[in-house]
C-alpha cells in the first residue's frame, strides 16, 4: 500500500514522461552519428561451419558505420550468433564479412530489423552521402 509520501508527484510523473519521449530520439541520434545511410541487397548465412547448409536469408542494408551494420531481414537472426554477410558490391564496397548479431527486432510480419557488429572496423568513407563506390 502506498502512503502519501511514496506517491509519485506531478513533477516526477512529468519527468518520467519526458524521459520516455526523449529516449528513442536520443538512441536514434547516437546510432546514426557516424553511420552512412545506404540501401543495398545483402545475403546472410550462418557463420558456423556446421550450419552453413541452412538457407540464405535475404536482407537490405539501412545504415553502415565503421563498427556496425543496421539492416532489415526476411527472417529473424539469433542474437550472439555469427553470420557471414555478402554485400552487393555495386553499392557497398565491402568484402563478404563475418559479423556478430547484437539485436533483432520484429518490424512486422516477415520483416525484422537486425544490428550486426563487424569484428574489425571497416572503411565507409566511399559510401558517404549515399554515393556509390567507384
């Protein structure tokens, strides 16, 4: 049972509401700080040799940064698993790479947002401002 002293005040409720409203925008601002928005087809395969026979998952990049790839995928990925990602090299000048899945969120039926972390930083300078690499 709450006593009048432990009841939230109007000010504390307003601060909590403000915090809830600001949090997603702050996360988005930090996430895109050094990322390049680029749309390219990708093919995702299990990185574990014993699971390579699993079907390929198709996806599309949304943002690429030195350390992370944000993409959408047609199937969910398992967080903490390693995946081999093949990029459309006409759009993204990166070789096939092994990445660690750090997040997977359901966007809608049949579409997932995935965050994958590169094991070593990559050069995204040629992709700046949506340019296609030469």
